[in-house]
C-alpha cells in the first residue's frame, strides 16, 4: 500500500511562524503522529507533500528511522493538486491511502477497516456523522450508494442538511487515481482542484465507492487553530488516561495527567494530579507518584515514592526509595534500593547505593556514594573547576556533616565522618573524624556598630 500524507498547508489561524503540522500534540509534532500511524499499516511507500515551512518539515523527516519520500506543492492549489505531486512516488500495483498531517488521532484500526472494505478495486472514504457539519464536505448518496462529495460553499440547501461528512481520508486504486487526478477541474468557488471530485469520476467509471466509519468523531478532527489543538490535546490525554485506568493504574483525577511519550506502569501504581510524563517512563509495581511531578525518560522501580514537586530526568530510582518533595534528579543519576532524597536536594550523574540518604538542601554532582551514607544539609560536591568535571567518592557508612564542601577529586573512606562545616580538599581516611573548620574565637570588647542619628 502507498501512503500519501498532505502536509503543505500554511495554517494561518495558528498565528505562528511554525508550520502547522509541526505544532506539538502530547509533546510530538502533529505530522509525527500521522507518520507513526502510517508505519503501523506497513506502508510499502510513504510520501509527504510539503509546502509552507518546507525546510523545517524536511528536517523532521530527515530524523525519521526510515526514509520518507517527499514532494513539494508550490503553489498550493487544493488537495487534488497536492496528491498530484506524489504520483511519481506511487506503485500502481497497490492502493494508495491519503492522510493529512494535521489530523493526528486517526487510529490504525479505523484505517485498516477502510483499507479492507475498499480492497484493491474500490474507492474507500472514511466518513462520519456530525451534528454540526458546517464547513465540511457532505457525502451525497443515492439508493444508499455514495455518488459524490459536495463542499460547503458549493452545496445546495438540501445538501447542507446532510450530516454525513467526508473526513478527507480515502483509499483508491492507484492506476485509477492517477487518471482521475489528471481529469480534475478547478471550476468551483475556491478555484482549487478538489480531491473529492474523484468520487464522481469513480461513479462514472463504474468503480464502486464505499465507506468506513471511525470509532469516534475525534479520530477525524483536524487542527486549524490553537483552540482546536488544545481540544485535541485534552481528548488525546483523556484517551491515554482511560487506557491507564483499564490497566489498573489509579489516577486521582484522569483529567489532570499529561503523557508526552510512553508511560509503562506495573500493578497498583498510583498517580496524583498535575503530573507530566515525557519520553519513556517506567513505573514499577506499587509506585506512588504524588502531585505535580515532572518525570522524563526515567525508571522508577517497585515500591518507590515520589513526593510532590519533583523533577526527574534520565534517572533511575531504586526500589522502595523515597524522593522529595522538591527534589531534582538529573541525567546519569542511579539510585539503589531504599535511598532517601529529600527536599531541595539535586543529584547529577551520581550513583547512590542502598540505604543512603540526603534528606535536605544538598548538591551531589559526579559522585559515587556507597551504602548507608548520611549526607547532611547544605553539603555540596565541588565537581567542576571551570574546565573539567571531577569525581567524588564517598564509601560505605560515611557520615557527612552539614554544610560540608567536598572538592573533587576526593574520596571519603569507609565509615569516615566529616565534621559540620568541613571543606574537604584531601582524602578523608576510613573510620576517622576529619574536620577543617577554623577554631571558634570570641572577640572581647567588640561592639556592634550603631547608626548615627540624622
């Protein structure tokens, strides 16, 4: 099967310099959603018609895992004219499915149903009944057979009363399609070459026109404005939430979750309101994610708790660990089981072994932390000298007193203790107390300055 995706429109109503098909839905460009759906259909040839913002669209296509053919539509003279640009890329021996880069939520199941009903010799149209079909092409039937599609501006009053509308998505025998496109005329209110006019040609040629219907109206909803984009975002997020609920995930409010990628959940996972999941996120059995967390490309293992207002990016949280509130785990962070990372603690490229804790107000960068280590409030690893990143090693059972600075590269030995306020620039020996703060002095006969009266 050939698949042609029309993605040349300007999208004036988006009020944006970004091409319409590149605006994100659930963190992914509209066009990427359509490309993913097309690939799920095992398309033998895939061609994207681009126009406005062509360089940006081509840049997106260049990053695709498989090569995508492209064709430029310049100027834009309608949907029929757009499909004409793809003709050199099409295989005549298989049907051609036509999709739209700004219609992102059509499911593979609905498209397969359309392809199946059309077979190799019929023209298939994805249609849907709408209570308010204003502005959309109407499906005109005679004796229940589709005979043509009429656009809103060209329709009679009787035709405008029709509720069944054309989604624009269709599949056609490719050899017929090429002949029908060559015969299109632009004698209509818009002066454009309508793809829908091939329906009347199919009827004239004795090619049966059939239809299939999606499971819901939102499957064929397009994006022409930021309002419509926002509406589709909520529909898409609701669909994701329903799937999670069906899998047994507890969502405290299904209307207040955003998944911008892939969220994989084990059994008995609980997610509170306002959480954002980006990239690929895995939540193990029994994980509890409290309100207002942002988690990106991360693995949270079984039994872990993420308290409110944490930011976790490209990190691994071990089993039964407790994170937050207000913690930040940056890329390269790997926590073993039962690690506690408390409020206003930031870890970057740090590995922390089991049962260790940094409960508040600490920065741990480029560090290897052993088991049962306690890191006091205000502790930082000074890992960057302006040119190089150096590593701090804290071995098992060490105790780091509050307000300590560890100037990497440095090692704190097993069971060592750093006194509060220590600035460590040399290795601290195992099992010993190391302290570097100056001796406390009290200045006699000192008075605090007093402002002079004006």
